């Protein structure tokens, strides 16, 4: 079985197929070498798998900030959870008058969840995984 070799365009050295740079002169040899990449990694950008989970958690459990933790936004998650718990306590203390306050973190979660789900995988990764946009 013959091993694939790539000929360096600079010094004509035969390099094994796994090298992208010439072993003799270090020149870049381009895409001649076969890359070991799984098809899954190529079709989906890294972090896109969090989109559905974060989106659904935002919509269903929005006020608890779970979707923030999924995205790695610890601070924002804690803020949302705190607002939710404080609203909950206020609602109890005020015998239910303060209940609408709980809607605030809940609505934030639903809106963010819907935004996540309506974005494409690429947009989602660009905005929230790479860009680390904290809110919305
Ligand atoms: Zn070379």
C-alpha cells in the first residue's frame, strides 16, 4: 500500500501526506494533505448544539436563568435567578400583589429563548458562543 506524498513546491522534497508544511524547508504546501475531520464537525459550528437546549430552557424555565448557565454566562444567570427569587419573595410578602414582578425575568427568558431559536447555527455561535453577548 503506497503512502501518499506531497511534493514541496519550493524545494521538491517528498513529504508524507499528513504534513502541511514541508519537513525540509518549512514551506506551506496547501491542501494536498488529507485532513482527519469528522463530518459532524464540518456541518455544525462548535457550540451550535447549545442552541436548542438554551432556547427551550429560556422559554420554559426563563426566570431561573438556566439558559444563561448553558451558554456559560454565570453572572447573567445568577442575576436572572436572583431577580426571580427576589420577585418570588416580594410576591409572598405582599400576599400576591407583587406577583407580576415574577413576569419580568420570565419574559426576559422567553424573549431570549425565542431569539436563540430563530437564529441560524452560524449566527447563534457568532453572537453567543464567540461574541459572548450577555443579554438578548
Ligand atoms: Zn520544501
